[in-house]
């Protein structure tokens, strides 16, 4: 089901599929984008702040993006953000963690400058295997109004 601005009521929550993090995923992402020893090598990671191999926060953010895109919240334009209001990492993501996203609509509003479009403000909590938050973010997405409603106001 495609969701338009009118379908995104404050308090509405969408779930996501899951993503199982592997050591190979962690190392591969880190090698390309965040090449630090605690993301690349189990032995080096043991003596680090993380006390073991941990995914880059940016890996967690990228995984969260995939979880949002493949979630129950299907949007007509796709997931087009206007930026992040906040992004926080709460605990390390480890090999074997199974991540899911909980997407909550905080508010919506129509855009005066772009008739037929609105903004949906969301809070996305990424949860690990133990259902503990590993990341939270707040963002605004561009979401169109239902076409019949948008054209009837012209």
C-alpha cells in the first residue's frame, strides 16, 4: 500500500524487515568508508574502546536507510529526506546483531511553497537483537498529498 501525506498521522508506527549484521559486512563497509582498526580487525578491536569488533556508526545509518526504504511505509516518491534533525548512536552494533527499525510519525504539514507536497517529521529507532536502541534519528521526508486532494484545491 502506498502512503500519502494524509495517511501519516502523528503517532503512527511502521515496522521494517530485519538485517543481520555479519563480521564480513562490518569489515567491508569499514574498508570502503571508515577504515579504523576497531571496524576492520577483531584482534585490534579487542583492545579498543569497543572491546571487540563493532560496526561503524555510518554502517548502522546506511543499514537503517535500507530498513526505512524496505519498511511498511511505502511512499510514492521514495524516501526523500530534507536532512537530519538529529542522529545519535547509543551502543555498538556487533557481528550477529539483527537490526530492525521502528518508524514513528511525529507530525506532518503541507508545504506552502510546493502545493501538493508536504513534510512528514519522523523518529526512527534502530533496534538490535535484544530490542535495545543502537541508533535514533529524526528527519523530515517529502511526501505528496493524494493526487485527487492536491488537484481539487487548484
